């Protein structure tokens, strides 16, 4: 029995390739040109931080994380909840394509598109580093990339799980977009007096890109990366199981 459906895969690509292309292009432009930046033209504080730290802050804590979250939230909702809400899912369910094929294909597309959206720009950054002979620590950058991917996949898992759980797109977005935004509020407030405990209520605490940028030992952050893997697997698996068992309007 086939686990995937070419038809569903093509449908997912057709419905999301424009958004993916635009956001990946924006991410890639920054990734390619940042290594060529002349640090002497920047403020002293930024020069002291070094190109590797500055690259990580811009790509993984700044523009990059915004672009990936926008993609994860929009596409995560569109893949399941939005189709159920609009009634288009019923057409797929009334074909020989099984529920298992539908959800596994959509899951594969979602994860693969996120991976490609991060890896393509980082490949360009690596090429740029070689071309411009930039003082960029590529080993550390790729470790930061791995940490970033795991954090985004864990966050995308929330969006995917919400999309599989609810039949209404509005409810899916409320959880899939609301919870990641709440995590950012928590992590921001945790820096204030008497609000430090909020750090432990935010998924963002498990993101270790800044620790890798500072060159901290693997033992200080490997546990957080493993936790992100477990969370991502649990959320995607839970979403798949929920979709397979839920009652759907046909």
C-alpha cells in the first residue's frame, strides 16, 4: 500500500510555492550578502561581536525567524484546517486516496519545505563566504542552522497539530499562531524583574543559537536540542493520529 499520494503532493506544492519562493528569496538575499559585509563600516559594538555572531542574530533571531514563522503559521493552517473549513478536503476524502496518504503526504511536504527554506539560504551563505573570503565560522553557522531548524520544526508542530485538531480555520490559527506569539511575549517579559519565571513557560527558551554563537560547550545546550526534537516528533505524530481518527464533514 502506498503511503504517499503524488496528487496531494502536487496540490500542496501548487498551493504554496509562491509564498515559499518569495520568503525563501528574501531569506536567501540576506544570507548571500551578509558575509560580504565590511565590518569596518559598522558601529564598534557590532564589530566586537564579530561577523559570525552578527550573522546569527540577523538570520536566526531577526529576519529569518519572522519569515519562517510566517510560513509555518500560514501553510500549517492551509494544509488541513483551512481545507476542512472550506470543504475542499471532502473532495480528496471521496477519492481512492486514503486518509493516511493525505496526512502523511501533507506532513512530508510541510517538513521538507521548511527544511529547504532554511538550507537553501545557508548553502548560498557558504558559497558567499568562500567567494568573498569572509571571516565567517561556517562550522558554528551550520550548528546554529541545525538549532534554528529544530526550533522552527517544534513551532511548526504546534501549527500542524492545531490544524489537524480543529475543523475551523479560525480556531486553528488562534492556537497555531497565538501560542508561538505568546511564547515571544513570555520570553520578552522574562527579562523584567519579578517575571523571570516566564522564561520556563516559553518554547523559545529551548532555542540555543545564541549559546552556539558564543562558543559554549556542547554539554550546555545539547539537552535543549534533544527536547526540541522530542517536542516536534510528538506534535507531528499527535496531529497525524488526530486527523486519522477525527470525524470529518464529508
